[in-house]
């Protein structure tokens, strides 16, 4: 999954919106919400799979279902769609209180993805460089985790980030409420790539996926 597919600007239904939010009113927006992960958490407790990796895989799964979240620019600066994105995610070094960013190739099979990601997290848990695997490939999206706190709002301020169209996700600490387990989730996205409708649909895709966690084995 490393191929960019060009978009025909004459037939692209989002051409006007893309150009408006890319050049006239360049902006990103963020949505913060809570995801009910009660069923997924129960399934993980019955398995040997790691929670963080399951969260990352679920995000990668829904991102790859929707082409607006795989939008990028080709070498000529024209809009194009990646045929797939891979997650880049953080691993925290407790000793020096810094993090590293690693990435794993997305796989539709959660088990295969889990094993590769678990090996990466174990290998680089004491890494002191920010990118221990070297430069990230161009077709990744970012996932960060803040397991030390829950939150009701989260916004990134990206200087000169007007050419960054891949979504950025931030996860918080679980919240227990009325017998349910809720996961704070913030989504940051370039408005040229997706409107609120598209981001809301992505969030609903995620809610449906974690509510039926038969993919966890």
C-alpha cells in the first residue's frame, strides 16, 4: 500500500471545497468525543492482546475504509489518494520521560498486525531517538496516547501545516461511567480533506467496530 492515485480535478466532487480550504481559507479543525469501548475492553480481557495496539488497529481500519482520510498531494502538488495508510504511534520511555514514534504496516488481520506492533513497542520502549526506525514513510497517519489523563477537548496547533491532510488522533485515559467504559478521542483533520460530516461518519464507523469486537482473538 504505497501508491498514490491521481484525482481528476474536472470530475472530483470535492474540488471546490478542497481549493477553498486549501488556498482561500486554509484551516484544520478538531473534534473531541467519547467512544464506548466496553465490549472491546471485555474481549481484550479474555485474550492476550494489548489494549493500545487494538486501539491503533481499530483507528487504522476505519481510516483505510474512507478515501477522504487518505488524501495527500502528489509530486506535482496535486491532490491524490493513497491506496492505504499505515499508523504511526507513540511509545513512552519511562526512564527519561520522552516518547518515540514508530510505525507498523497496516494489515486487515488484527492478529498479524498485533504481533508486529507488539514487537515494535517492546524493541523501542527504551529508545532515546524520536524516530528509531528512521524517517517515516509518506503514507502514515499519527496516533498519540495520553493514558495519564482523560480530557474533554484537545487541539493541536500546527504551524505551516496546510499540506498535511492525514488525520491525527489522540487517545486519553479510560473513563468509567454508569457501568460503561469510555475512551476520550480527539480527531484533528484538514478541512480541505474532510468536512464535519465525514469525520462524524469516521467516528461512527469506529464506534460500530469496537462494539462488535469479534476481530479480537
